[in-house]
């Protein structure tokens, strides 16, 4: 797998995206791990969707057993390096830490996890097999994002043959292409996926299973198919002028700079939407040189879907926010954009949002980045037979991830509509365990 990134090619750009949370030194990690109370029935572990045994791995750091610490983490979460960087720990493990009850700082679980994982990777660690025999049963995982990777790793570790398909040239899904570089560098995402490839998982890139013939072929070759296809394209800004080339959706914008296709942003930037992806795009635009970056949102500060710490980070980076503002048109001239036309909004007593009559105004801009959510992959998924859908998402048995067609399992964003990486990893692992049980039963 190729792992070269923009920052290996353009170190001057790397300087623009230093780590959001710099790694702990060895000494700092030991001091921090010594603060942990090793709670019985640890709430931090319960709050983690993958149920990492937090006190166990922290105790191993304190005793100097970093290899053991990393293996303990990886046993629960095979993408633990990514998760240590991108998890919203403030609302998960660290948010649940008992230290809050004593008015103390919660244990820095994410940075300790990263310390263990970085050391593991630096020392060339590898994932252990859970079985020393090759078992009969072939599994295809569609999509090479976190859910598929977790399912693939679990199944391969148990001795099954697994092939991961993706239409893109690199694995990792949003971890590789869609998370801001200051949170998770592409090279880090690819480095941990290499461990899964080293187990013997096969990757086939540039392949899209998009018609009946390809599907039938897949079903002939594989016993079980896991769907980890994520969500579809970002929703378009449907206003006059919204199809101008200088209107670039947030995921495309992030992907372009992460792959080194965009190394500079000039002029004034407007981001539409106030979720975490909008924040990632806005902060990146600022770091890449934008003169100004404004986020437009049709409701108010209390309604944004971005986490509080993401919002604070954006403000700290110099991104400004225009509340109760709705775009209605994008205006351009020969060489580019001139402005985005907006109207003021107001929230009625019943909570509905409506335009304020006669409130139209213009904001000068050179680039518009819509970040208004991704559409479910209805068109693709509707081609599968016997798969029950609900609001564009695949319906599964929550305990196993099995769909209404017993040959298919599913997990991650295509099931939950778009949650965290760690939720997708939990789904994938759960399905991996369930598929192994199913195949074990089928071959006795
Ligand atoms: Fe340690 Fe906090 Fe978890 Fe207790 S809740 S085990 S103190 S990290």
C-alpha cells in the first residue's frame, strides 16, 4: 500500500498542520498513568463503544510494559491509533472519568493510548493471530473504511480468508481521506492499516461493485459479504450558482489538501454548515492561507452539531461564525466568485426557522465550501435484494450486524447514518465475531 502523503512531499505544508494534541513524552506518560485510580467497573471502559480496558492499558504504561499496553488496546480496537487522535473523548471515556467527581482533570486517556500505539508502531509491532489454523470460509468486505477494516481484522485473526474491496486507490475511508490532517495524518491512517494487510487480508482497490453481474460474481466467490460502504456524496448547495467550480464540498476540499492537490487557499472563504466536517474544512482553509473564513449557519450557536471543543478550536483558529444566516445564491464573474447572497433567518416560537423578509445581503467570497451532510447510498444499496432499509440506512440485528438477507452483514455509517470512527470499529468487530460464529456453525 502506498503511504506517501503530502507532508512527506511538502514539509513546508506540514508545518501548517502541527498536531492538535502533541504526543506525551515517556516521562509525562508515566506521570499521567500514575494518576489513574484503576477503578473497578471503570466508567471510562463502559463509555468506550469498543470497550477498551482503560485501567488495564494505563497500568501497563505505568509499569513500563508499553508492548503489553498496546496489545491490550488492540484486542478491543484494531484502529486504536486513529481513535486515540479522532475520538471525541470529552464525551466518551474522558467525559466518564471519575476524576470529574473530585473536581480534578480527567485522565488523559487518548494521549496515553496514543503513546502506547505510537511506541508500538515505532517498534514495528504486529497484530497477533487468534487462531493458528486456516478455517474454511471466505468473506468480502465492501468499502475499506473503519467498519470493514475492523471486521476484516477480526475474521483474519480467527483464520478466515478476507478480501476488502474499495473503489478508491487507498484504504481507510474517511480516516485517510476525510479527517483534518492536524487530527490524523494520512500516513498514520495507512500505517495502522498496513498491520491489517500484514495479517494476510487481501485488498482490491479501484473496484466498485455497482451492478447485478458484479454482485452475483461476488456472491459466488464469497460465503459472507460485509457492507461497510459508509455514506454517499455530500449534499449539494442547491441555490442558483451553487454548481460553480469554486463551490467545493467539504470532503472533496479536505481530500484535495490531504493528497497534496491543493496546497494554498487565497482570498475569502465561506463554509456553509456547522458540523464537525465544516469545522475541519474551515480550519484547514485558514491554515492554508485564506484571508478570512466564515461559517454560515441557519440556526444559532446552541443548535450546531459540532462538538463544543471543535467549535472552540475553530474560534481559536480565527474562524468567524454568522448565525441565523442562510445562503440563497452564489454570484460569480468571469474569473471566479464575487459573493454569496444570504438572507437573515429567525426562529419562531414553535422552533421553526424562517427567512426574514427583505433581509438579503451579500458576503464577498472567493471559495464556498458546503458542509451540509452526506446522503445515504440509497441508489447503490437498493440494488441489494432482501435488504431492509430505514431512512436510507441498512437495518441490522444490533447484536450481530446481520441484515435481513442472512448472507449480508453491515456496520458503520451505512447503518447508523454517520457517527464516530470508534462506533464503526465497534460495529465491524461485532460483525466479525458474529460472522465467524456463523461460519463455524456452517462448517461443523
Ligand atoms: Fe482511570 Fe478515570 Fe478510568 Fe478511573 S475512570 S480507571 S481514574 S481513567
